[in-house]
C-alpha cells in the first residue's frame, strides 16, 4: 500500500532559487519605481528632451550670429541663392521672377520690399499660397535667396 500516508502540498519546500528570483523581482520593481517615477525622483524624458532642444537652439543661435546679415554683391552667395531659388521658388515665381502662380518679384512687392519683410515672407510664408520655408531653408540660405532676388529686381 501507500508508504506515505500523510503527504500534503504544504510539506513541499519552495526551491531557494525561486525565492531568490522573487526577492530580486521585488527589489527591481521598487528600485525602478523610485528611480524613474517623475514625482519621486524628478527624472523625466521631457527634461532630457528640453535640455537637448535648448542645446540645439543655442548652437543654431550661435551659427546664425556667425552668418552674414546680407550677401548682397557676394557673387558666390548669389550663385548659390540662384540654385536654391531654382529648386524651391521657380515653380511658382518662374525662373526670371516675373511670377506665374506666385507673385511677380521684379515689380513692387505686395508685403513690403525691406529685407526684414522679404525675410519674413520667405521664412513664415504669406496667406494666399506662399508656404513657409524656415523648416527647409536655414537663415543663411534664405539670405542667399534674397541676394539673388535683388539681382532679379535690377
């Protein structure tokens, strides 16, 4: 018959490895919550992201300070501005700037002819179809396009 008459589940011992694994999991979860919960530790991906954005903006600001404010008369810059104009602006304003779908750049400009007005028009766009280009073109490239546009007006 049965040699072990009083065997029950409670008489089995839990393996030491399982106890160690259970304790490790509890310690890991507590440590993770303490280290990575913003309310407790202050750590957040947002703070890291904001720090990187601030560093990038500082770098861009520094590069913009180094950039010239005007490339008027600089033949190399005007030639580069012509290439940028051809690839981004000529579709609407034609290669010679006389306008098509876009306004005529050789005549009186609708939104002002000062360098600031022209820069704002290119960078931020205008109502009526002019898209903003500040995402695609750096300040330097926009200034080179402006230098090329001055040659169209003469």
